[in-house]
């Protein structure tokens, strides 16, 4: 699979969204199973990917050289 900007941005957003939970739950890290951690990562990726895609689409669609009209 080829890595694209969308993949990189999605993973960066996923890490950003997960970082508060990692800091808060560091003491409970041993209590989370690998399956639970995978499920959390999948949920964050699914939620975050659509946000990143929407933002990239907005930037591309509004990228104009000169403003025309309102």
C-alpha cells in the first residue's frame, strides 16, 4: 500500500486525539488488553480520517489565486 498525505495526516490526527488518553491513563496501561487498544485505535482512525479528508477537501476547493465576487 502506498503511503499518501491522507494516510499521514490521518495517523497524525489519530495520535493527536489519543494523546490525552495516553497521558491520563498511563497508570492503567497494563489494564488495557491488546484487543481493546486496537479497537480504540481503529475508532480514532475512523473518526479522524473523515475529519482530515474534509479539511483537505475544503483547502483544495477554496484554494484560489484571486478572490472573485463574494
